[in-house]
């Protein structure tokens, strides 16, 4: 089973899907720049400056030390927002999206869509929903997900904390649910990252594994809307 594709989805944040080294490079620049309040991030700058100083004394390049400092900072859970944004309005209209990859899903009308060879994502600020397809030889179970997908999640640099793994019954059939929290990717404009709550549903059929991921700022009230989307997934 390909965890690379799934891993990219697992760590979703502001832009829908985290990038690789290039995304971390942007985080390095944003860490020491002005945040949403336009005040310099003194703590971030000091951390990187100290890392650079230590690296210089040791004869190592400053950029590498700065990158290590940022990765270490990302590994710590961010505090939840006091008044988290991200509630999907009760009046939100949902429309059906039919994928050429063989599934359909109801998604919030007006969210930005991004298609990729093995999936699709829909985002609005820090909220998002996406589906990734991969080949799988058998149906996942709670035990296999705990051993494989959940273990891979918790090894990431987004400070993932898995709180629930359960086998559930949905209209599309049996699925495995994973509930976890993570740090978002820094906003490309403000440089701000926040704590997210995530739910994933793993659906399997005829050698295909569909991973549905929903995420929002930690503490946002989207239980009904997430339930609607999870129950709307269908194989085509």
C-alpha cells in the first residue's frame, strides 16, 4: 500500500495538502517574519539565531541548523485557538462531486477545488475535505490501521496525536475511522500555523483504497457537516 500519497493527505493544513522540502523552506522564512499581528516572531527568530550560532561554531551551515530548529518546533502541538474559526455554517449548501477515479462525494458549494492524479481536495481557509486513492490488496481493519497508517501519522513532523481508531458502518460500506489532531502548514501570507482536528475514513473495494480526510481548526463545531460528507461517499 502506498503511504506516500496517503501521508501527503494526512498532514493537510491551510493549502489542502502539505508539500515536501519546499513547504518546509517557506515555513523557515515565515517563522522569523511578522505574524498576523505584524509583530516580529521574536521567539522564532531567537531559536533560529541560537541554532545558527551553534552551527557556526561547529562549522556547519546556518541554513541546515535553522531547518532543524523549525522541524523540532513543528513537532510540538500548537495550542488550540481560543475562539477557533472554521465552523461550517448550518446554511451551507452541499453539492455532489463525481470523480473520474470512481467515487462521488457531497462537498460545500463554493470551496476551492484542486484536482490531482490520485485524488481531489476542497478547501476554504483552514477547513478542508479531500479524497486520495491508492491500491490495496485487502480491506483495512482497526488493527491494521493502528499498525500502519496511524503509526505513520504519529511519526510525522506535524505533531500528530491519534485519539481514536474504530471500524464503522456507512452507506458506502464498512470503513475505518481515524480521529487525530495535528499542526497545520503555515499560512503562506501570514506565516501563522494553528492546531487542527482531523477525521479520516478508509473505504476499500475491489483492490482500491479511498481515504477521505476532513479537517478544521481545533474546537470548530462541524460534527453534523462532517457526518453528512462522510455518509455521502459512494463508489461509482
